């Protein structure tokens, strides 16, 4: 009986360690997702601003210097 309890405690310790490691991984992934979402929002805002400038005639497309 005591051997069985010791094995269960060992398994529990490994499971707790695995859960802690997985939690760290999930936390880092969420931070990455949050960062990428902010970048996407910023790019979307830039695109909207460019579209508005083009529609208002403020942004004029210029030919590259070699033309």
C-alpha cells in the first residue's frame, strides 16, 4: 500500500511540473497573440489612413526615379 502511495505521489509531482511548464508556454503564446493583434490593429489603422489620404487626393502616387 505504501509503495502504491509513493508511486502516486511521484506521478502527481511530475504532473504538477508538467502543468507548470504548459502554463508558461500558454502564457508566452498569449503574449505573442496579444502583440500580433496590436500590430495587426496598427497596420489596419495605417491602411485606413492611406485610403483616406488617397480618396482626399492628399496622397499622390509618384513614378519611381528611374522613369
